[in-house]
């Protein structure tokens, strides 16, 4: 199993993914952008985001309920995601 991802790298990977795949403009999200309140994330895009974390970053997203406060901003999202375990390669 490889190590997880550090928080800074995770934040930049998430920022890039969200801007490229979830925003429909040239808008840039800031670390403190309210992802749900500002309409950046909805239920469908959250599923897509979790798939990105698992498939592209190799992290294991828990199957149980993820607390909504972990999805509030890019900062809270990356802090949470950087603690996720890496997927086992074996």
C-alpha cells in the first residue's frame, strides 16, 4: 500500500479537478469558497468527486456517511481527504 497524499498536494489536485470538471466557467475556486452553499458541489458532483478521490488519487472513501462539514470549503475537504487511507495495490 502506498502512503496517502499530503494536504497541500491534495488541495491542489482537488482544486484542479473541481475547476476542470465541475465548474462551467473560467472561475477559480479559493481555499475558503463555500463549496455547497455557493453551488459548486451538489449530490451528483459529490459522487463524482468521491470517484475522483478513489480512482485518480488512489484513496479509500469510507462507505458510511461523510460529515457535511468536511465538504464546506476546499480547505476542509483537502484536510479530510488527506487523512483517507491509500487503496491497497495487492
